[in-house]
C-alpha cells in the first residue's frame, strides 16, 4: 500500500463532491447505481423518499419515483431479462437497498445464515410458517406476483414489532432468505415473486463466493458508496492492494479507491492553484442519509458538520427537526432546512431552518418543491 497522500480539507471536499456525482450528474439511474454500488431505500415520505432525494442530485432529469420504476417497471413487473437492479438487504448494514444483479451471489451466505437463527423478523421459519411457505411458493409459481393480502390465510403471526398476518410474516422471512424477491410495489405494498422471474438465470446460477471474497466485496462496496471513508483494521487488510491512504490535517487516516486518484489529484491542484472560492453557486439540499454525510466522523473531520438524522429521535431531543435536510453550498455544509410536503395544498412548507449568514437556500427549496410537483 502506498504512503498516505496529504491533502487539505478543501481538496478533500472538492474531491467528495466530484467523486459522489454532485458536480456533474450522470445521464441515468443505471450509471449512478453502477458508480455507487447501491442506493439506500426508505419508505418514509415527508418531502420525498430517501432514495429519490439521493438520486435527484446525481441523475440528470431524475423524476420522483424514478428508482422504483427503474427497478420494477412502470405499470407491470419487468421480466428478468430486462431488470438491471433488485431490492434486498445489505448484509453488513441490514438496510434495504437497490443492488445491481452482480451483488446477488455475495448475499447468499447472509441469506442462508438467517434461516438458522431465531428471529421473528428475519430468522428461521416456525412450523406454521413452513407449512404456509409451501402454499405461498406454489401460489407464486401459479399466479405470479402476490402480496400477503392475496394469500387466503387469516392467522396471526409474530413480528419483531407486534403482530402481523401469518402470511405477511412468512413472506417477509422468505424475502430475507432469498426465496422470494420484490417484483413490484403498489405504493408501499410489496408484491413478491420467485427469484427466477426477477434475476437473470446466469446470476442465479453463479457459484457462491468464498467468505473472504464476499468480505472484500463488502469493503469495496463501502468505498464505492462513500469514496473517502474510515476503514477498520480488519477492513483495510482486505483491500490494501486497491486503496490509497489520505491524510487530512490531524484527523485519522481516510481511504479512497486507487482508481479515484486522478480525481483526488485534480481536486488538490484546483485547491492549490485555482480560485479558492467555489465556482459552484447553487446550494443543494441533501438527503438525510446522503453518501456525502453518511459517516458522521468523516463529516466532522472534513466539513466540521455533525449531523444526525432525527426521524427516530424523541421530539424533545431533536436539534434540527424530524426530517431536516443538510445544505451543501459550494464546498461547505452551511445549515439545514426541515421541509414538509403538503400534498393537498400543493405546497412545500418549511417547518424550520438554520442557514449560515451569506448563503441563500431559497432556490434550493424551490427546486425541491418543483421536483415534488408542489409549485
């Protein structure tokens, strides 16, 4: 591994903007997915869903709901041959994401592991669930995509948070185990189908990689997602041949992919010899879990910005707001806006805001309202 490359905080910020596609949006969703490795999915819709807020700043002409249409088609499920992405849980973070098909073999170990653990949410099937699973898989084979509401069974089952129908609990576990996949969505309702109707046959036939190969893939995925990040010692040992250490001030060493070095050198040159004032005038409202700010330690080190998504924080403990969006202005994070979509009144209401003096956020708020068709 090469020695650490010393760069200034400004150079690192310039690099992050460029490497995370915030300076020059890509032409389509497939390109963004290939670049980042995955896009996190979240159903909460206060001022747009998380995945839409992430992609609208990265994909030219992106429209609300674009990722779901890309995954599943406009009105009817896409055939496996035309699918270029699918939904599943990240094996390391356990969050739901959109993956490219080549991720599938690396998920198999985690899927198999879940079938052996006791968990009401994702673990092994109970005897009642096993019996119902046989019926559900037969119904899917015969009828195609189905939700739990299409399964005629009124029994109740346990879930991690309360109870649900036995059909819903069983389908959820079958999804975690990789025996069914999401074929389509009706708003937030999932319709499941068999994997062979979702993923190409060659992907399903691919051999399961070794545990070491999948562990390396997971670290590379983290680097692709964040582009400049902290690595644990165990993670670093898996990727020493393809990473570049980066030293920024007195903070801990960060790492980027060696293939990103040209971008990093260009950002450093711009910072040293170019106009130190940002040439990027428009402010951006970032998603709460945007890759730029996902790692709080890196956000503090590079941007002097400590941000927490407070949607699950008790109201009396919130400092920014339920769904506050950080503001990226040039190469600085300068505050936040907490917006809420009033769909009935067709208005985007700002619940609260805090913006550093000298930075205008009104155009960014208008751009978000336009994206949500609220103006």
